[in-house]
């Protein structure tokens, strides 16, 4: 689906960096990173990947679609959980190889583990990291889950694989 009518062919650096056409650059696996934040608060919710089809579906529907690298399939965020991400703004970076989605979330959470954000643990840095003996300890920045994943995803395959 790289030939979607939404995407212009990449011709020149000037066209990509200063032009008025969407000409995304997908990596060797056909993907580009998608950073997703809450539209109102700016809170970082998740980072995923999109292939050309996921980006096109996001553009067409106004709802976030991603490429699941573990399942090797398009993933409409919220199709199973009901936690749909309504895109209020879709931005692309200067060399058009990363997108930023600013979304409203139906249900108030984005993380399949049940927390609001997928970024719910903090990693120590500086002196705190130097003081650690062994693997760095993570500190939870969220302690209350928005939903119970055991209930929401009952009977569904685990969305991540180790």
C-alpha cells in the first residue's frame, strides 16, 4: 500500500523537508515510529509503529491504527479494549520518517497493561543509577490501573511477546 494516493514519491531533500506534500519515509521493514500523546495534557501515552496501510487508515478514519510487530498485523487501537484513540492532530517530522499523533482517548487509557500511559515507570539516572547494584530498579509513576486487562482482554492473545 506504499502507493496510496495520500503519499507523494520522495524526490528531493527540499521537497521532503520544505515541501507541501506528504512523502513519508518508511524504514527497511516498511515502518515508521508513531509517538502518541494526549491532545489536552501533552502526556506521552505510547510509541508504536505504522506501515503505509496503518498510516493511510489513520488518515482516512481519524482513529489511530498501528502495525503490530509481534502479530505482524494492522492494529486498530481500541478495537478490542474500546480504548480508541481519536486523532485530533497528526504531525510529521522534518524528514518525514516519524509521526506524532495527538489524541483523545475513549476510556481514558492507552496501555494494554491497564495504566493510562505506556510510560508508567521511571528509570534512575545520574547518581541514583550509579548507586544501583545490579539491574536498575524502576519506580512506578502510576499505581492505579484505569482498567483490568484480565477482564478486557479475556480470551485474546497477549498483545506482546517477550
